[in-house]
């Protein structure tokens, strides 16, 4: 029952719109489904690294240091605001965007999207707070804590991947709508405003 509760919690958390959703949808709309998937993989890499940091107590060091915590907040906010500003700039210029079909393997856009997903999650100290407070709740009594936490982190990543792949597929199926220039510009503006807002909230929000 505890494991089923954990699965349900992971799915609900993935479904709540936030920074990761905004970045993944943005990359899918801008550069196609392959870039959206690359951003997802980057985000999940960041989540797993934060979870492993929680397992070994490294995230506790970050949270204990005001300087480290503040630096991460500023870096994470900077990444979000820069991405948001870029989206709004592209919308104003009405720059043509690639379609939502598959991109050639090994393109720079995939690597860039992966890096964006990783940087966004890695520079978000809230992910460290969450990993430390969320995962231990589902460790059964008497279990090997480090091993169990690592397994839970892996399951968390798999559930996240399941949800975001479904989201990317849904966005891709709406190709005819999203390919209209007026709709793409409006979505660029909305996603840009959301990212900037999330970046500002990250800075002003207390722990």
C-alpha cells in the first residue's frame, strides 16, 4: 500500500504544472517533440541527482548554507527569466519555428534542450528541499534507507517520464493547431510570461 501511495503521489506531482512543465512544453513547441523529450531527460537527470544528493546528505549541506542556497536561487531564476525573455522576443519578431515532427539525431537543439532541462532542475533549490522531505516518507520501517531512497528516486523519475512523454505526444498530435503562426506567437508569449513569473517567484519566495 505504501508503494502504491508513492506511485500515486509521484503521478499527481508530475501533473501539477510548474517550471518543468513550462520548459518541456516550450521546447516541444519551439523545436519539436525530440527537443521536448531531450528537455524531459535533462529534467529527470536533475531530479535523480538531487534525490541522490538527499540520499548521501549532500543536499542538506546546500540547505544549511545560505550563500549556496541563495546562489542556486539566483542562477535558477536567471535561467528561467532568460528563457522567458527569449520566447517573448521570438514572438515579437514572428520568427518561424520548426515543426513538431522528429528532428535529426544528434542535432544541437537536442543537446541544448537537454542542458536546459538539466540546468533548470539543477539550479532549483526547491527540488533539493522536496527530495529531502518527500522521499523519506515512503521508506518502510526496517528497510535499508539509502538503497530504498535510491529505488524510490528511480521510480519517481520513471513516473515523471511517463507523464511528460504523454504530454509531449499530446502537444505533437495538435500539430495543425500549434503550427499556425498566430497560435505559435501567442503560445510563445504565454510561455515566456510564465517562465519569467516563475523565475521572479523563485527569487522572492522564502524557503
